[in-house]
C-alpha cells in the first residue's frame, strides 16, 4: 500500500469531525450585535406593513369585483341601508384603490430600510383632493344677507356667498388603517378667503365587536341626514335654510361618538355623542365638562330589489355663554346681541332611493326630507355696544325641506328642492319693545341640473328663488364644478 492512500483515508474521516467541532452548539445561541437586532426588527416591521397594505388592496379588489358582478347581474339585490356604500345616484367622485400601484409584499422585496424610506408606506395613508369652483349671480346684495326672524353669529356661513367667480370650499383628505384596531382620517378645508381649517380629524375603532364603534377627535355630528355629509356630496350647491338657521349650516365639534349597530335583519343604529360645544348653537367657553350632547336612532332596509329606505330621529343639546348674535330691531337697524343659555335641536329625517333591480347605472331616483325644531332658553343682552340691556329670552323655531333628484340618463341628473322656515314668536322679556314680530316665514325653491362626465368630475347648474329675507325675492344663479384627485372612499347611504 502506498503511503498516499492511508493519508487520504485519514483526511476523509477527519473532515466531518472537524466540521462538527466548528459548528455552534445547539444549546448556545449565536452572538448578535444590537445593530443586527435593530435591523431584524425593522425588517419584520416592514414585512408586517407591506402585508397589511397588500391585504387592504386585495379586499378592495374583492369589493370592486363584487360591484362589477352586481352591475352585470340586473337581479342583484340593492345593498341594505346598514351598509356604508355610495348612494344610489353618484353623489361624489370616488376613486378606488389601484392594486397595480401597490408594492409587492413579498419578504424579499421588503428590506429593513423600507419602513423608514417609504416602501409600502408610500401609499399609506390614502390621499385625495376635492377641487371646487363656483360662479354666483344674485339679484340682491349678498353682503347684507340675513334670514328674517333668525339670529345668527357674525361670520356665519349662511346665504349664497360672494358674487362672481370664486374658489369654493376645496378639501384635502387623508385616511388609513393605523393597526388592526384603529383607523384614522382627516379632512382639511381650503376656503375662498385663503384660510385653512380642520374640518374633521379623528380616530375610529375597527374591532370593538358586538356592533360597537367609537370615534374620537373632530367630526361632523350624526344628527339628521345631511349634517354628517361633506359639502362635495350634497345634491345642491348649498345646504337647506333649516340647517343654516339652526345649525350654522353644518354642526361639527371636538368630542367622542359611540355607535351601535344592532345584530338584526332590520337596520337599526343607535348613536351618542359628547362634545366641547364650540360651534353654533353652542359656544366654546373652556369648561371642563361637555358643552354638547347628542343622541340619534336610525332604521332602514330594502323593499324588494329596487327600493331602499332610511329614517331616524336625533336631538342635539348645546350650551352658549355670551354668544354674539346679529339681529334686526324694530327700527330696522342691525344690532349685536349676546345670548347665554341652552339650545336643543330636534331633527327627523327620511330618505327613499329607487333604482330598477338595484342597477343605478342608467336611471335612479332619490327622495329625502328633514324637519328641524330648535328651542332656545336663557338670557339675551340687547345691543351690547349701546343699550346693553339684559332680559329673558325664549324661542321655538322650526324648518323643513323636501327634495328629489332624478337620474334620467347615465351622466345626467335633475333635482328640485322646496323649503320653509317658521321663526315662531320669541319672548324677549324686558327687551320685547325693541323687536317687531312680522310673522314672516322665509322660504326657498331650487332647481338643479348636473352633468357627471365620470365618477371623478361634476358640473352643476342651479337656479334658486330665495325668499329668506322679507321683501322682494333674491334670484340666484350658480355654476359649479367639482373634481376629485386621488383615492377617495365611498360615502354613507
């Protein structure tokens, strides 16, 4: 035997034992530096974020596919009122999430740097921009607008607004899921006077269970039907007179909102709110307790495959302290009064929607109406800059509107709205002699025609005969455009 052969055999036998000796012990963990641990944690977080984004995209694809199937099948049932869906008629541009634009969620494409350098988070939150412009022509001066018999704060968003061309309220929106339990949303309003305000900014639970949902932050109250809807979803350029006179056009507040959806075939939803009370008919006085409380109950359902309905009743209570109000006295002069006391606003709303076999792509009809009743009780300081005289104040006022919108072609809609107000007979106490009761009841009739080239755009022509001011009518003409950029979620029923 040559000496090379034994040496080769010895080397072959020694290699496995050498490798075994070099391998780390199973009972002793490998040494890892803090930087490596941080990188691993970042990679895990990036993978988790990418997975959540991909899951949301898949859920959106399922929704889009279901909507397409429902359109293709004319016998599909109309969604129940309990489900938050886009209205029967296309009331707002809605941009679905495009799955192709989302990054791939595979671990190999989600490095540790993704969580800090964009990656999956580049599409979280979803962003949208609603652009809106308006041309207004009126027969009466809008600078002196007032609703006869109703006292409103200076600067209240009531009336047709400025004449001529203007940029109306545009909206910048953000929305995203925060984690498996919470989502967040914010809407920033861009006003024609170059000011910016936070319209809504809140967090909301997504996994409380038992039909419960909790919202905290700044949001529109759920009172009535129109109040919770953003301006670009309205079927007319402006909100009804009853909303302008009793809720300052739209009531929003900082607070908490709890809703409960009953586990029944019949849609039943209960809501309760506590708020700061900063908006009209309340005032922000820096109190520790709540300045506003609201309760609501709504119910609805389907009638066959072509009809859906919803109705409800709500009540909002608010406190005011030294609230400046503009009014016209018996001599016809505009004075500034100050109100301190409580206000309670009741709202009864009803909505009915029709689309043949649930298919609203060609034709549909929506009929809605609301009745609002406001009671104010407290003290009124008459003409704070001159007379400065305090007296008791009691007032019960009401208003209603009824409107119908008919989609007669896939891209065309026509609408008609009529409305009335009743100022009641306020009791001014010691200041009764300073005010005259004319018994006038403001009213308004409005005709609207809009064209929707796509789900992202709308052009609207509106004509109104406004008799909110005692005397001759104000004839108003509006030409409005609304355009949606980016991803914008579906609106409620």
